[in-house]
């Protein structure tokens, strides 16, 4: 936020306004337009509409308990960008779902995405020490970078060498919460089962930070898919079905509480003129009477545009 001149105390209001209107754009034909504090847009039909109806699931990045609870109140998924062990994640997860099931949940979108995801570093190798060698520094660098950009650091864009600074202190970073998914297939599988057992829906993996090698990332993904994922996926369909059935009545009530933007009747949709008509009117010239082919005679060229007469004939068809 600071890098783009955004005042932190305004971020929640900006987020709410933008997300709510984006969801409306994806679902309403046409979008009725909006005049807000941070965002404004005239009546337009925003296309293409999503294939997924009413729109893709909405998630919110969360790093604190307060933002997790806010995600639940808005009926969106919580992407917990905090490195917490399963026991702590369970506390936050239980609070999240308690709000989803309560009258506090008023969806910001046109669907409720009741999901709780947390974050781990990941590198899998048959040899534990090799997994650590390949993945731990990159994961530590991710944490160091967050501390630099968001908490402690000062930065000269294009000048500050963050990796060079990190190398001088990396051994001081003894505690690395969230590194339990860096290891052998067996250790990673057992680590992740701890999160699954307390009801965490998804795990997001950080692999791409620091100097992690592309081929090591690909090898780790392949090993994860073949030796870690199958056991974790065994009862996933059953779990999701049971969860959906449990939440269905609560989600129905939440969607009934949502205040909705009024649809426009066809006669209320304004007519939007092409820029050529606007420019012609501003210039005070009548290009048609003067023999011009286009409203703006400087346009067209090699583009196979219809003539004014042909265009007028088509317009009569509605």
C-alpha cells in the first residue's frame, strides 16, 4: 500500500467497494454503474461474463485474526498468509466457520465461498537433508522479504540488493514456522495430515522465492503428486460433500441477507454514442452533407469499415 501511495486506514473501505462492484460486473447485464467514494463507472455491459456461475469463488488474503473474521463476515474464502501450526490454524478456522453460520455473514459477492486455506513452504525430496538444502533458504527469504517491505526495511528501488542482505543473516533465522512441508514424502504427508485433521480446507505452497531452482520445484511437485497427495485425497470428495450439506442452510440464509444492486429495465439503459458522433457534433461539421464517408474522415484507412449509408441501414434493424 505504501509503495502505491495508499493510506492503510482506507484499505478496508476501498477493498469492500471494489470487490462488491467487481462481483456485480461479473453477474449483471448490463452493469448498472456506480458512483462511490473510491470507484466510479458508468452503465456498461462488462464482457466476457465468467463461465463459472454466478462468478468464480472470491478469496481474501488474511494475515491477522481480524482479517480472517472479516473474510467470514463477507462470505469469502480466507487465504491465511501466516505461517501457523495446525493447532493455531484450528482456532482461527473454528472462529471463521462460526461466523459463516451466523447472522454476521452477509456475502459481498453473489455466492458464499466458505473455505479456509493456510500457507506452507514446500520442497519434497526422498532425502531429508537435500530437501532442506533445496528449499529452506528460499522459504526463509520469503519471510525476510516480508519483514523488509512491510515492517522494518527501507528500500532504494532498483538499487537495494535484498538477497545479498539476506545471505548475511540467514543463519540467524532459526525459527521457520511453516517449513514442515519441506522434507521427505513421509514427513510432509504426516505434517499435512495434521492440518487436514483439524478441518483446514486447502494448503497453499510457497516454492518460488529466493534462488529455488525451477527443476527442483518441478521434481518436488511430481514427488508430491505421486507420494503425498493420494493419501490426502482419499476421502476428500466425501469430506466436501458432507461440509456442503452442513453449510447449505446457513449459506442460503446468508445470501438472503445480501443487499443487491437493482437491475436496470431495458428502457433505463442509456444510449452511448460512438466517439465519431461526439467529435462530429463538437466540430460543428456535417460530414455526411459534405460528402464524407465517415463521421470522422481521418479514420478508416485500410480498415474495412462500413460506409455511413450502409451503417444507417443496419441501425434500423435494431
